[in-house]
C-alpha cells in the first residue's frame, strides 16, 4: 500500500500486466515456463498465482508460485522491498509458515523491469514467492481457540523480529506511510471521499481523540517491527484434528508483508483485533480472545491496554477511509477494496455507541478468563 505522498500519481501506479506478459516475465527473469496462470486480488500491486512446468531432469521443488509486481511508487523503494523479502526468509527459517523467496536468474531477490507504456517508461519491481497452501480464515467460522492462536501468532512474529538485522533496516521507518497507526491524522487528507454523513463525523472524532489520547503516549509504548496487516485474507489455515478428535484449524500460511514498518506491540494486536472483527457475527467479543493469545507471549502494559480501544477504532478508520478513496481511483477494483467496508462501518459505529469502558470490560474480562483456563 502506498504512502501518504504521491497520491496523485496513484491512479497510474498500479501495474496492469496481461497474463501473457506475466508469463513472459516469469520466463525471462526467473527461467520458469508457466503452465497455468490466474490473477489474484490485490490492493495497489498486481499478483498472479502461477504453476510452472518442470523439466524431466529437475522434478524436485515447488511447482506453484505467486508472482508479485509492485506498483510504480513502491518500486522506487528497492531497499524496503529487499528488507521485507529478507524478513519473510528470516521468519521461515525461524519456523513460521511464510513463503520461500525464489531468486532470479541473476541470483537476486528482486528484479526491476522497465516497460514502455507508449507515453513513458515505467519500472516495476518483481518477485516470485512460493504459493502457500490453505484458505483464508475469512472463509471459516472463527471460534475462540483460533482467535487465541492468531493473537499468539501476531505476538510471536513481532517478538521473533527483535532478532532480525539488515543493513537497510532503517527503511522500515516509514514516516508518512498512511497505514502505520502512527499516522492516523494523515487521514484528514482523504475525508472528502466519505462525503458528509455520520461515518465522517465518527472518523473526525476518532482522529481528534487519537491526537489527544494516543499521540501523547507514543513514547510510552514498546517499539517493534510490525507486520501491520494481519487481516482475515493474509492468514491461511488448514484443517487439523485436535487431541479429542474434533475438527479444528491450524495456521498454514502468513502472507503479504508489504505493510511492514516500525511501530509498537500494541499496534499489532490492535490491527489484528480489528481485522478479526470484520467477518464475525459477534465482533466485540473477538477482541478478548485475540488479546489473550497476544498477551500469552507479550503482556501489554497498563498504558498500552488503555490505548487499545482507540487504536482498534483508528485502524477501522484507516481501512474504511482509504478504501473509499481508492474506489474513486480504481472503481474496477471495488469488490476487493470494499471487503472491510461491508461490515466495518457497522462494527465501528457499534464500538463507538457502546463506548470505551463497556468494550474494554468485555475484552479484558475475556482475556482474564484464559488465566484460569476457562475461556469465555
């Protein structure tokens, strides 16, 4: 996803490669012959699921991959893309279900491809990642145990990245990145996309409360690297039998590291709670289970806990405002862009109507119930 800058060029930034062009790209850059290809949904990049043909003398290795073509704006930050790719490999080596990064014929992680669009030369960074099994958790009912495991996963991921080092690590300090929860006030530039209605009034109130109640406490939060987008389409699951024979699920994949940046532990749990609420029939109850899982690895401080409600509201605002704005630029991608909006406005209004104290009581009581081994 793009930063707050260069938004005027965003309508022209998204790649528009045909399937034939994508196949040719895989062959020329990575040396693989594509046997099957289909587009995958994406926000402002372009992704393809591809199957490759294996030579008879090379039958080993994966045959399914994801071709990622970054938009022209993010393609201008190769250091950031390389750090994100190295993090994917680091987490895989640490036992997380992330993809493998396929190297180019020149043994690089990425390749910068230039395309003559007629009026100008456009450059795109391309990568090839192994395709992960499973289905998005958005497609299954999420019970307390799965929500707990997802919270635990979010905390373990951030905790593990404390040990990650890279010469270009500073590229994760993305000062104007619209999706970092540090930058909620930047949403004001895009409020025009909402028109004049109650939704806009709620967003304006959240932004003001964020300024008053969160920005003044940022220095008290514990910093870490955030995945930043653990949504219900970026976590994949597979069926798994529990000890008592019941059908359960296990996480089989974590994808889309494009929103990684420096943030805080409390940001990651807030973002995860918000996205787990999106598909739930009882959204307010979700937070306590995710929080319990997260705190089983990284207990929050009282100051961090006190900011959680407003941070979840803020992430709803980021997602909903930017989806409305992006739809104006890319109406052809409306179905994907508005996934969160289908229920998001309703959930945000419900949280706002209930108020912070009532929502926190549900979350914190649920999280506390795990300490005694009785989850609510």
